[in-house]
C-alpha cells in the first residue's frame, strides 16, 4: 500500500466521531478510490510518486473531507456534542443530589431528629458496632429483591417499585451517555467495571455518612440499568451505521 495514501486517509479518518469498525470501512473505501486514481495517473505516464501526489490533490483537502464525512455521519454534530455534555453534567448532578447531597443537607438540618436513612438498634455502642453494621447492610445478592417478592404483602407497591424498578431506571441514562461521551466506555467490560465501581462508591459513601444503607442488591439493579442503557446505545449505533453508510459511500465516490 502507498504510504502517502495511507497517511492521508488516516489523518482524515482518525478525527471522525464514530466507532472503529465504521472508521475502518470508511478508510478502506477511500484507499480503494485513491489507488484507482493513482493507477489512472500512472497509465497517463506519470511516475508512481507523481501519480500518488496527483491522486491526493484531486481527492481534496483533508479538513474539508473530514468535515463533510462528519456531517454525513451526524448532521449538526457540534450542537449535538454540546447537548450531550450538558445532559451528562445535569444527569450527574441530579444523581449526586438525590443520592448524596440532598440527604447530607437534610441530616445537617435535622441533626437532632430521627434518621430515616440509617438505623441504630437499642443499646448500640457506636457506629462501628457489629449490630449497627448488620442492621444497615446486606451483602447477600438478591436477598432484598426476593424479600420484596416473597413478602410483598408487607410492603407498599410504591416502595417496591422505587427500590427495584427505580434503581434500574435511574442508571439507564448513564449507560447511554458514558459511551457517547467517552470512547473507552464503548467497550462492555470497561463500562461494566466503571459502573460497578461508581455504584459501590455511592453505596459505601451513603453507609459511612449514615445517609443510607449498603445493599448489594442496589448495586446489582443499578448495573442492570446501566447495561440496559448500553444495549440501547449499541442498538442506535448499529442502526445509524446502516443508515449512514450508503450515503458515505456516495460522498466518497464523488
């Protein structure tokens, strides 16, 4: 392969906002067209080096092509990018406000009243008492969820929905926004590890600040929600790729 052509194509493709497979397809299509152009110039009597240079010149300016390809991939990308960032920061604030900040402020204001988030058994010596930790933590997966199912007559429906479906839905946007904003989270494994870490951090933070109980089932439900969002993102990516690829091929061929 002509190194000049390869470098030219890579400089165009590397700045595109799309996944690796789509970049590879676009690069392959562009290289094929450039090699054909080069072959035509060689047939006209130009040397291989001259033919390569003329093929690149006739193909067009790198920045113009990159902008055109990006617009074809996603019209209004810049505006979309700003909108997604705002949505992510707003979502992050809402999550932290509801799960941490609001509770901390509430506990400061109502410091002398009953703590509805964290319970102390009678005769508990301190926060570090074994009884306190047992009462305010669950390390057995699906224990809380199964209790909601088996003993559902003892709970209000809104409590069950809030603590199960609510814990799933609240993290669905995270599974969509993270891979959109950060390419490394388009990997299932990296997204999974990060979401597990985030949810553990929130649960542990609530526990030690005494503004919530640690429940492994909350972590499981939060992760399920994020993975549902990730699956939705992947589905949209596949649909977008299929829709845009035909248009891109026509643009590259011009």
